[in-house]
């Protein structure tokens, strides 16, 4: 077995990087060959033929077509596995919308790639440091690269999910107050559009900002029903979805909106109370920790320590 030293490990990494670079350069080389008749006619038929548009679209030559064909099913399964674990495009778009971020799905993929690169570099460094005294430095570094890349992607997704959850909770907390304000405005004789505009103008929370976006779209010419439906589909928050469904049904059937909004506000407050009771029930054990480890020992100390002093000085 050939002993592996840091210089040989660096040479292997440099050689792999060089091979990857040469492969990427080779993939940009256009294919050599005389174009067929359909390929020559395709530029003149782009406007009327989708097949011609596909032929004219730029392509890159694959230096390893056989290996690519063999690994295509494995790559597809890996892609589906990553989407099921980390979330697909729809899940990422919903989380970005819930978090209030202006980034796109492509921007989030870029952050995932950056996290994977940083994690892989950190994993490789830790692997080299951990295995520098043994001959298994390369396998340990490879494992560290893979684990670091996965950890980097998972960290980026976890931060996005956390931001989306926090903002969704803030919207759910503001929901009953905003809906009651809407009910008061509608009961005073305003239309649903005017009520939404009033809430968006006077409110300062997250949900008021979302309603302000709907009102802005309505002012730009979008129907209010379509704007509310987009808000429901983009946020995917249960209270907001129920409210929008009820409001759209009332607008379509001509039902008075005042009672609908009041019922939604009452249901939202009941849901908040139920969530608070459930949180208190799940944290009951955690609430006992300060009682058992702080309050009870201090109480026993105050009760026993004076008696011990009396016994010590009395005898």
C-alpha cells in the first residue's frame, strides 16, 4: 500500500479538479458533423414549429454519453429523493412566499449550492485533520466532503423553513384582529375592497402588508377575487385560506360579508386559544424543571438551614 502524505493528497485533489475542468471545457465544444436537412430548415420555421425551435436551441456535447445514459436513472432517483427530503420547487416557492423573501427559486438554489460548497470545504478540512495520522486520510476526506455538502444544503433549507414558520405564526396571531377590523368596516357600509384598503392603510403588521399587496394589484387592474385567490395559494396558511374561501363564496353568491367575517374572527380566536392550551400541555414537563430544580431546593434550604444552625449552636 502506498503511504499517503499531505502532498500526495493535494496532488490527487488538484488532479481531480483539473479533470473536472477539462470535462466542462469538452462539454462546451460543438458537435462536428454535416447538418441534416431538417437542421438547415429549422431556423426558418421557428415561429410555426415547436420541433424546429427545439432543433435550433443551443446544445452542449456530452463527452461521456454512455456513462450519462447509464447514470441517468440513478440521477433522476437522487433528484426525486432530494426533492422529497429538502422540498421541491413548489415547496421552496411557498416557503419563500411565507417568509416574505423577495428571492426566487433560482436564488434559493444558488444559496443551497453555496452552502454545499462551504460545507464540503469545511468537511474536507475536518476530514484531513482527523485522518492526517493514518493512511485513511483520503476516504475520510471524501466522507467529510459529502457530509459537509449535505449539512450545508440542509442548513440553508432549515433557515428558510424557520423564517417561513415564524412569519406564518405572526400572520396567524394578527389574523383575528385584522378580520374583526374588516368586519367593522363592512358593517359600517364599506365594500370589501374599501375595507381591505382601509386595513392596509392603517395596519402595520405582516397580514396587513399582504392585504396591501392585494389592494395594489386590484388598483393595477386585477380583479379582487383573483388577488385574494393568489394570496390564498401563495401563503398556504389555513386561517387565511378559510377566510378567502368564505369571502369568495360570499361575493359569488351575494351573501352578507359581515357575519362571515365575524364568524371567521371568532373561529380564529378559538383556534388561538386551543393552540395555547395545546402548547401548555406539551410544555408541562418543561415547566416543572424550574419548580423541581430551583424553587423546591431553595424552599427546603430556607426551611432546613435555620434549624441546622440552631442545633449546631445549641449543642
